[in-house]
C-alpha cells in the first residue's frame, strides 16, 4: 500500500486533535484512502513541551520552513495560526508542490486569493474546512453539494465565545462584563477577547463563506462589523418579552446588484432555529434555490471537532494524491460583486429610547419614522417607575425592513426633540419580515 507522508506546522489544540483523529482510525482511514497516512514530522515552538497527543513516532522540530518544504513530506498541515510565519510557510509549501490543509480563517480571509492562485499554479490542493465552524462541514457542502444553487443568503452563528456569553446573559440576566470574566476563567474566551467580542473572528469566517456562496472575491475589510459589548441586561429582557433572543449573526446576502456583508448583534425570533443555537455551538443557515433552507449545526471549536475537520481535509487531499493529483481545491472565486455600504444595509431594527411620558409623544415619534419610510412592526411602551416625578417612559420599536440610512435619519430627527431624553440602544433584527 502506498504511504502519504504528513507534516504538521503546529501541534497545539487543533494540530493535536487532527493527529489524534488520524491515529485513532488509522487502519479504517488507510482502507478509505487506499494509502497509509503517516504523520512524520511537526514544527512547534517548544519541542520539550508536553503534548495532548502521543508524539512518539513523530519528529519534532522548531524549523517550520524545513517541514513546509521537506522532500519526504507530501501534505503540509498548517495549524499555527495568524498571518506571519503561517503565511510564509504555506507559500513555501505550495511553491514546493505540496498540498496544504489549514484551519486558519485569518490567513484564508486576508490572503486566500493569493494562496489559491499559487495552489492553482502548482496544481495542488489548498483545503480549509476547519477555518469556519470548527467540526461542522460547511466549506465542502458550499463548494460542492450546494454548488448547483443560487444562494440568497448565508446566516451564521460562527463565534462560540460570543454565543456562550449571549446565551448566559439570556439565561441569568447577568451583565456582559461579568460573563466575559466567567468565560475567560473557563477558557472559552482569550485574555485579549477583542477578536471574538468585537466580531473580527466572525468577519474572517463570513468572508470565507461569502467567497464560496457567491463565487466572488471579497475581503474581510468589506464586512460591516459590530461587537456585542453594548448589549445590556435590559435589552436582553425586553427582547425576550417581545419574543426574540440576541445572537451575534454573520450575514452574507445577495441583494441583486450588491452583496451585503455584516457581522452584528441581532434579535432573532425565538421560533427561528438560529435562536435555539446556544453556548459554544455554531450554526450556519443557508437559503438557496432550488434547495430551499438548509442548516448546519455542531460544535464550532475545540480539539476534537476542529481536528475532525482538519483530518477530513487531509484524507480528501490524500485521496486526490492517490488518484494522480486530481484536485478538489482551489475553487473559483472569479466573480466580482460590489459590497453594500453600512447606509445601504437593509434590515429591520430594534430601537430602545427614553421619552417624556406625555400625550402625543408616541404619535409624534411614529410620524417621524413614517416620514422616513420606516414602518413599525411592534412597539412596547413602559412607564419608568424608578423616579415617577421624572415622568419618563421607555419605548421599544421593532421596525419592518428598511435601510440603515432611513433609521439613522429618523433617529437624528428624534434626537433633536425635547421629548426624547436619550436613545439607549439600536440593534438589527433578523427574520421579522421573513
Ligand atoms: N482552537 C480552536 O478551537 C480552533 C478552531 C478552528 C480553527 N482554529 C484555527 O487553528 C489554528 C491553530 O489554532 P490552535 O488553537 O490549535 O492554536 P494553538 O493551540 O495556540 O497551537 C499553535 C501551535 O503552533 C505552534 N507554533 C506557534 N508559533 C510557531 C512558530 N513560530 N513556529 C512553529 N510552531 C509554532 C505552537 O507550538 P508550541 O505548542 O510549541 O507552543 C502550537 O503547537 C489557528 O489558525 C486557529 O484560528 C482553532
């Protein structure tokens, strides 16, 4: 039986998970591939460090470029992360004619086009299933099983840290800062959590999903991005009273002329399947024709789920090598679409404000929304009882779909009124007009 030799760049959480998956099913995988997959070498930062996986049969080295270009390695697995040494090593491996498997969303989102062109030039695969959704197969389905479809939208909960925090806020009513500290203590959030809570991680993943879904070159800088830190327990409670749950949604939508790409906290109707994706689980909802609605659900991170995705890619790439270099990747991304600006985003909106509790205020504000073409789907008015002498009421509006420009113009007009004390928070909603 032929042997296909694997070199790892990095052997941390994901690298160890992938190695463990290959080892646990070694014989069955060899039968499925028609060749033995043999991990031979791994480049790491510290060769003496204790590993979560048995490395007895593996040569450990700190020379990353040597592993990336070694003559005795057929497939290179990049699981270092970032766009420094990881990018250099992937370029070196592809240039040396080796197929590459990576779980690095930042690398694919920022430099994917350059790397796909390089893979194409050298007739090798560049596979990246682990880069989005951890263990959930979504890259292959979008690139093959759904490829006969016209995708209307892809909507994902694709960041486990923010979903853990929002699920806990919904359950316990605790504040964002407290739950972030708890997530950090449990290892679900990094000590510098900005990549997750500010939506950068989800924006990288959305870029990759959009490239696949719409066969077009887009960059992560084109994603309109907002994080979750402004959501308060009051917003969570009000949303729940109105029948919604907060989720950080990554949305890529075909708007005809333009593509809409955004990552932001959204109110999701509690009857929608995405509203029930909780804690560290991820889900990706695809609406396309002719297939209709499809949802992919599973664990979005961690050694075992992501190791499964990376090992699956290694097997795909190895099969292709066994068949004389037939390729599954790279995919096209040849189209060019304009991306909508923030003002052009179309959504329904949640607006929470404090106003004077006086006759005619509600009608006046509704009139302002109407004059900007914004139609109201739901409204909730509550008298503020903390200080009755202040005579204030809290108003929550849920609008029908409109443009962000219309909402901003309405709020600018309202903000100038004496009756409006403050506009507390504004969020997008999903599925109100579905
Ligand atoms: N963690 C997840 O659940 C998850 C899920 C999906 C995708 N990903 C992606 O997978 C990739 C890896 O993430 P991870 O969580 O596995 O990271 P990790 O646990 O920090 O592991 C990184 C590995 O890279 C090695 N490394 C770092 N710098 C190096 C260098 N200059 N030269 C050689 N080796 C170096 C480290 O060596 P030492 O072990 O010696 O320190 C370590 O083995 C990232 O792109 C990440 O975004 C992660």
